[in-house]
C-alpha cells in the first residue's frame, strides 16, 4: 500500500503541470504515453519476442508522426493511415514469426491509439480545459466506483471479465464522476462550449467504465495481470490511462458532432 501511495503521488506530480497548462508540455506527455503504451501492448502478445523490436519501432514512429501529418498535410491523413495498414497487414505473408493474430492485434492498437492521439491534438491546440473535465469525470468515477462497490456492492456486473465490479459500484462511480466534473467545471468553464462540457460530464463516467472493461478483456485474453511494472503498485502506463483513452474517443465523437 505504501508503494502504491508513493507512486500515486509521483504520478500526480509528473502529470499535473502538463494537464494544467497544455501546449507542448501536454504533447510531451502524450508522446511518452504513446511510446510506453506501444511497448506494453505489443509486449503482451505471445510472439513478441520473435518480431517485437522492428514492429514496435515502426508502430511508434507511425503514431508519433500522425499528428504532424494531420496538422501539416491534412489531405494525406488517409493515405498515411492506409499505408501503415497495408504494411502491417502484409507482414504475415513474408514472415512466419508474425502471425495473423499478431497482425490484427497490432492493427487494433494502431487504430485505437492513433485516434486517441489525434483527439489529444484537438485538446492541445483547440482548448485543453476540456481535458480537465475528462480527468475529473474519469478518475472521479474510478474513485466513486471503488468505494460504492466496496461498501454497497452486491450485484455483479460482468463477472467473467471483472469479478469485483458491481452495478452499485458502476452507478456510484457515474454519480461521483458526474458531480465532480460538472461541479468543478464552474470554476474554469468560462468560454467553453457548455453543451459539450455537460455531455462530457454525463457520458465520460460511463465511457471510463467501458474503457476499463475493454482493457480488462484484453488482459484476460492474453492472461496478464498488468501491462507492465513501470509504475510500482499500479502496473503499467496503460493500466493507468485505460479509461482516459476511451474518454479521448468520447471527446472526439462529441467534438465532431457539436
């Protein structure tokens, strides 16, 4: 427990300034998450030791280059993504060590993290205060779900994926995430799109739970407890940002609609 608490304090100290001020500080944090997340996701695949480094370098370079292409050459984004898909999809033809299931796991990562990284660019260059709402909703719901599930939880939610999650925890987490994000946004929300901010407060706690379950399904499928041991007591980077990544996608959906 002591290790977990100390790691939590260190995490807050590292991410607080980039989240508070945005800009290139937040971009640097995003780059670190992408680089570490790429290693953790690919390293979880059974055949990683046979093909890992080459594919990892390619995927990392592609993801880090995606925002630059999106900003500098927006008309080439489709070609950029399509070329990466063709390359990864073709690898099982030429390399026995890179099997079909590896191919689709890597393509899934490219799509998921690529979209998340693009959504982060909108937050960085348009209005990073929406990230504050996302963080309050995400981690407020996580904390609320833990305590309400621990003290009130009786009805199992999806036991085959996450045996400890309960419906009481889910609704308690939603309420905590909504109230925290909506309430605190009154202190910094001047100038934000009120409808967009409110919708984030409403739906982000739900998407946070969905993100946690999606990543839990991945870990259960590949029989791993944590993505890595980079953060003592917490697991890996992806173990800490799984819910937030899903909420980046939520932000991208809402932002494009509104």
